[in-house]
C-alpha cells in the first residue's frame, strides 16, 4: 500500500494511492493511529499536491557509516561494528516534503545532499529482537539527509529544511535490495543499493531500539551511498528510491 499526505482545502489529509486508476483515495484519519476509512473524495494523481508523508511526533534518527567508503567494494570493506556506526538525531522541524525549498543556512559555506532509504516506525519499540523488528515498521519512504559540512554535528544536521521526506510511504516494500539514486539538475551524483548496507534494516531497527525507545512516526535514515553531494542555491535536487519514487526539492540560500 502506498500512502501519501495531500494538501487540500480542508488541510493536509492522508490518502492511499489507487495505482490502477491513478487516483488518491482520501482517508478520514491518520492510518497509523486510526482506521483505513476512505472519505469518498478522490484526487487525480496528476493533480495531487503532496506534502511530507510523515511528520514525526518525536524524532528523526540518522545512521552513518553503513555503506562502503568511496572507491571501496562491499567485498573489500571491513564490516563496522554496530557501535562504530555514527548515530545522530534530527528534530521534526527539519522535515519538509516534495517541492519544498531546501534553505541553505547563511552560516554554512558547504552543504551536501544524501539520498537514503527511510524507515517509518509504526509502534512503540524498545529492545526489539532482530527477528521481530519488522513488527515495529509501518513502511518505507525516501529521504534527503541534508548536511552542512561543519565540525559541529548538531549544527550540521538539524537546521530547518534539512530533512526532505517523501513522496509516499510504501507499507509493502521489500527493502533488502532496492536502488538509491540522487541527481542535481538532472545529473546523477550518488547511486547504490540497499543490499550494500553493512547491516540489514531489521538489524538497524533492533540496534537503535536498544539505544532509545522508538515511537510511532519516528523516521530512521539508514545511510547514503558514496558520491558527490554538494548542492548550491539555484539547483534542483532529486533523491529516488526504487519502488517508492522521486523526491524533488529546489535549493535556495538564506539571506
């Protein structure tokens, strides 16, 4: 099932994509916390204005170091331990949706984009064993972990607009081997497959649940493949995940 949030006259509403008829079926409630109850309102896919499919009530959790370093193959790398992975948090105020501008801070001379498979948590989860981690997952989307190149990780990761997410949440995606691609002004910059991850999605979810409680609506960023990430004002950035779609955002700079 593919779930989106639409900007409608009555405000943002969740909807399910009817792919056969290219329509969104508007829902009466948030499907994570309520029933999958259609209102009867239908919006043509081509006319739909999408916003971020999930605004975390709690946090965005990022993980870095999960993909091979530049120039290194999966076979040649030394698998990092889970404790070697860099874990960080982004506030929900960093989250934006499709076509919203990424605003480069005036104090950041270089800012990079990072295409990542994102996991949306669906239930309260703490110390979840790997073999039950799938029960904690509501679905998957694609995210752009926008990062200023600064020594301070907090400043680098947490500014407003630093976490574009979308365009939809896919609740039935198999995340074990899907392609990730990013483009800047149509030029490919990063590409990789989730099969290159040092740890599977269930392993990452299980590990993170030992560090802190994961709450419904939390988003986990699973890392980015190597490549050129720098972005500038005036450019357009696309991050794409096979099976989910393309998330596109223009780039502007703060005055």
